[in-house]
C-alpha cells in the first residue's frame, strides 16, 4: 500500500504544469531524434543536457527521461520507413518492419510498433515500481559467468530453431564475431585484426557505422535493383479500421510482446547489456517460439512487436541499477547519471529515502511519458506516410545523405564513411546469396560483451568450463543454450527415423 501511495504522489508531481510541459516537449524532440539515423537517445540527451539548467532538478531529469522514451519510440520510424535504424536499439525492428512497409503496410508497422513500445514500457514501469529492490539484488548476483551464459543463449536462439539455412546462419555469426574483435585486445591492449595496418581499425568497428552500412546503404542498393527506380512504397492511409486491425494483431501476438517486455526489462537491468541486445534476443525468442518462423524477415507483425516491446522495456530497466546502485545500465543512463550528479542528486539506495519526491516523481513521469509517446507517435503517422509517397529516385539520395551524416557524426572520421560503404556493398552481396544479416548484427553487438565475460570467467576458474554449469543462475541458462544449439542436428534424425511426424503436420 505504501508503494501505491508513493506512486500516486509521483503521478501528482508528474502532472504539475511545468513537468507536463517538459514531458510533452521531451517526447516530441525524442521522437524526431530517434528517427534521425545516427543520432539516437545518447546523442540527444547529451546535446540537450545543458538546457536542463533552465528548470528545477526534478523537471530537468523528467525532461531527459521523456526524451529518452521518445527516442526509443522514434527509432522504429526510420527503420520501417527507410530501412535505416534510427538507433542501434531499432536494428531488429528493421528485419520485419521494412518488409511490411514495402508491402504497403507502413501504417500497420508504425501503429503496432507504437503499441508494442507502449505495452513494453508499461509492463517495465510496473515491474520497476513493484519489484525494484528484488530485481536490483538479482542484478547484483549476475557475474561474468551469468552474462556469458545469457549471451550464449542469444546466439543459440538464432541457430537452434532458426528457419534459415543453419550453416549460413553460423557463417554470418562468425563474420560478426570477427568484426567485433577488431581493434585493441581488451586484456593485453595489443592490436588485433587491424587489417592492412590501417590506423582507423585501432579503435574497432563502430556498431552504428556497421548498422547504417548494412541497413542503409545495403537496403538502398537492394531496393534500387528490385524496384528499378519505382516508388519504394505503395500508398498507405491511416484510419480507425487500421488502428483496430493493429489492435487485433497485438492480441494475436501477445506471446511476442509479453516475452519481449519481460526479457527486455531483465536484460536492461544488467549493466553490461542494454536495449540493443535485449531487442535482438527478443526477436530471436519470438522467431523461435512462433508457429511459422519462416515468415520472419518477410513482414511478420510479431517481428516488429517483439523488439519494440523489448527495447522500450530495456530503457526502463536500465534506470533501475542507475537509481538503486548508481550503476548506469546503458550509455544513455550514464548521461542521465551525470545530469543527476550535476544537480546534486546521489544515485544509490539512500536516494529512495532522502529524495522520495524526486524518485517517485520520475517514476510517475515514466507512466505519463509512455502514454504521450504513444499518442504523439500515432498522431504523426500521416506525416511519416506522406514522406513515403516520394519516388525512390528522390528517396535514395536522401537515404544516402542521411547514412553518410549518421556514419560520420559519432567519430567524425572519414575512415568510418569508407567502412560504411564497404559494409553496404557487402550486405547487398550477402543478401543476393541468401545469407541472413541479422546474425551478423547480433554477433557485433554481443561479441564485446561475451568475450570479456568468457575470459574473466576462465581466468577465475583456471580454465575450468564447469563454472558455467555449477552456478545456480548460469547453469540452467547454459544448458538451455546447448539444447537449442544441438536441435539442428536432432531435426534431421527425427525426420529420418520418424518420417510419419512430418506428414501429419503438413
């Protein structure tokens, strides 16, 4: 009852005129920042942090949190509209969001993405409100063994029950792992995989450069070949019937958004993870548990719902270790942490005791920001659809320029521009050869997380791999991952020795 009373007090604070105004402004700015390739929530929060000095501390953090929420929603817009992830957190949305748009169902893709984001955000805020102390303790129990086991499970979901060609999937994962290892060795500091001794490879391969190269340049080349300069999209009109149809889709895909929300929140509270691996893992789980996994990658609504619910849930989950432990769960929350310190607020367990008004005002604002993000996002859909009516001969140069700007902005290094172009051509060629691109992206994201966790675990155990099986949390996760990895070998044996089972299902 005390929690409910504190939450009600927080909602009262959130609905104060100044806080309500900053929430709406933050959500709108966040939507457009999230939709711009190369920006994302990290850059948006960092750029607008100085503006928060114009308002009181509570309103300042509420504004930044609303911007964070809006950017999570906005990332899906360019993923669906242009095939370019607005941020790394929206990469998985591209897999099915873009094919849906190319089928003339951009309105359905955008509406379901907004609804899934709302559901994921709501579930995660409810979990945050009710179980913050317990979940914070669980996060503390996660060591290197548990983190590696979780990363192994993510790879296993793509391999074990994938509808794609298994050898090609494994090959794509290996390519991604090679890319993730480029740069300086995390233990020795020695250069590794620095191709042709090019200095630009010393700082590794920027994930955003790879993502924009694959899903911006690569998608543009593929569309040019497929459409021969015709319009990339058929016309789409938003209507009440379309909204109701999307609601029915949400009811049909309840497993995808439920698992996506829970998985996203759980992954989000881990300081080493974040929204990007959470959304990719949610996509893999959704595909794994689907009745027709072959539809994924071709415009399956569940392929949009799962990652969008996950990345929004993860964004809330990332706030948990920041507020309770002072450990940022994502790059964006690290900037939010800096903003809190600037305002004289010290994150940690005592924050819930000494600054109750601030904490619960922030939690209450998450409910409000989530609702406004849904309404504003849906309201702006006609404008997004209008943009799509342009012929691809006009869109292609815009996509190309946006990709160049997005690739250059993070590091301001021409090396990344050339690398992005190479990735684009490579992604186009891989797609022509029917190699899946999602495992490449997954490996690039998870590789830098899995490698140090594996090496640290083996150093502690003197090279004994049993450490991944003996720990109470890591053990079950590792076993499940191994089962999923050996399933591809079991399926052919089942078809060989039990042929009757296939005829029944066909």
